[in-house]
């Protein structure tokens, strides 16, 4: 950054952010790159997490997002059963305006400078083609194209994992792991959401959608005439009559003080990261009798896929691993019931225990070398 403001410093050292091991502020004047790489934990292994490219309102907002997202990745990787820690990066700026090959190469050099402590991948605003470019400057880029030794689009298994989480939620609440005849609302039908819609339709669900991009909605509706209904915005979507499941699949903070009281769905299960706008929302959901499938549990299919690149990608192996999200989700609901706490708190406890056990065993992740 050109200048470290007091606000950014305060954000970096806020104890409620979870005690990050390392935060790197990156700037390359020649290309206009401004980025934040946050490493939350390497207790289980190198910190794996995607790179988000977004037009943040301020440097402080970008740092806060990187801190929150990287912490979530530690928990996600732990509950996915991966021997990987949690990290995340954000590139500041509108990708439609400033993303260039030179900027991505500069970013790759910063990733490489961390020597494998952070392994990057795609996220909002970055794609497989971008990771191919980043990988020209670093060994630590996953989510690359098959032509460049990668697994390709991780959205495929992200959506599959969310679908498994929905099936587990249906099993827990209604005693049957199917969405047939259920009305499901999907907020955001972009990279992940449109794959999720396909799974839902195949399983016999009634689907209602919305997205800030009209072309994304139009594509889905035109592909499935008479099978998918579109509404104007998320505010209308959460109030759809007779809704069984609400699936937030866009940016975070979808569950907040305004949306939770208005929800008509019995289950919330979606692909978006950091759906709970602030602590306490998970209790509000429970108090209303709404079953919440923790986001970082059900959306782990993508990280399972990109992590597999570290050992030589095999899609069938990844899909089998992502299928375990069904059992993990059920285990979290069982733990929540046994402990008398919301599912989000139960998931946190399980993930924190795994990380604590690794630290107690003094596990230090080894240098794996280039992959």
C-alpha cells in the first residue's frame, strides 16, 4: 500500500479476527497491483485459499475481508479433512478495469516470495485463465487449466458439495435426503450457482433464482423454460411463499439483521463464504427454527478439488472426497443437538479441535517442493 493508515493497522491487530500468523501487503507500482495476502494458520499444513479480485471501498475493507476469508479457510480445510491450513488473498480494484497479464504476473511473484506458506487458487473475480498466468511466476498456484497441469474450474465440485450439504439438511430436518418437490431459492447464479441449479433440477426441486447480472438469470431461464422462476432481487427472493431452502451463492454477509427475520425458508444452505454478517446471527437463525448448514462446510468441494492438484489431480478421487460433505454436515447437526448449540458453533468446535490437536502434536508442515 502507498500508506499504512491507522485504520488498517487497527484492523490487522483486532483480536477477534482470530490471531493470524502473517499478513502481507503487496504493491507493484508499475502494474497498479495492490493486494493483501493473509495467512491465518499453518497448523495443518500450507495455507490454501483463493484470490479475490474486488473493487473495495478502502484498504481497510480489503484487509478485513482477507482476514475474515483466510480464517474461514482454516476452518474449511480442517473440516474437509485436508492437511492444509488457511489463507486468502485479495487484489484491490475492479477486475474489469485493471486486471492485466502484467498485474497477475506481479501478483504471482509475491505469492512465490512466501516460499510455499501460501498456495493460491481462484475466487470471486479470478478464473482458471488467471491462475495459469499467476503460475508462470509461482509454483504455488492451483485452480489451473488441465492444459497447464491443473484441475480446471473448481466451481463444479463446489456446487456438488453444496448439493450434498442440502441433501444432508433435508435428511436431518425431513428424514429424506432428496430435494424432490422442495422449493429452493438460489441467490446468485454465476460461477457456482448455475451448477447448483442443475443439480437441483435433476433431483426434482422447484427452483427460484435471482442475480445482480441480468444476463446470468436470463441464461438459466432460457436453458430451462418453465422449470426456473426468476425474481427481481434478493429481498424478494427471501420472501418467496412456500420456500423450503434458501441458498446464498454470491458475496458474504447475506444473513444479517434485516434478512434473517424476513426469511421464509426452513433451511439455509449455500455456496457464499462468510454468510453470517456478525456473531449472533447463528443464534437468531436457531431461535427462528431455521436450520443453517455452515457455509465453510458445505462449500468445501472447490478447495478439495484444487488441493488435489498438489498430488496430481484425479476428478473421481475429488468427487468421492466431496461426497463426504454429506456425512460431515450430518455430524455437525448431531454435535449441535448434543451440545445444545447452533450448527455454526458446532462446526467451529470440531475444526478448532483438529487444529489444536495438530499444534499439540507439534506438527510442522514439510516443504513439498514444486508440484
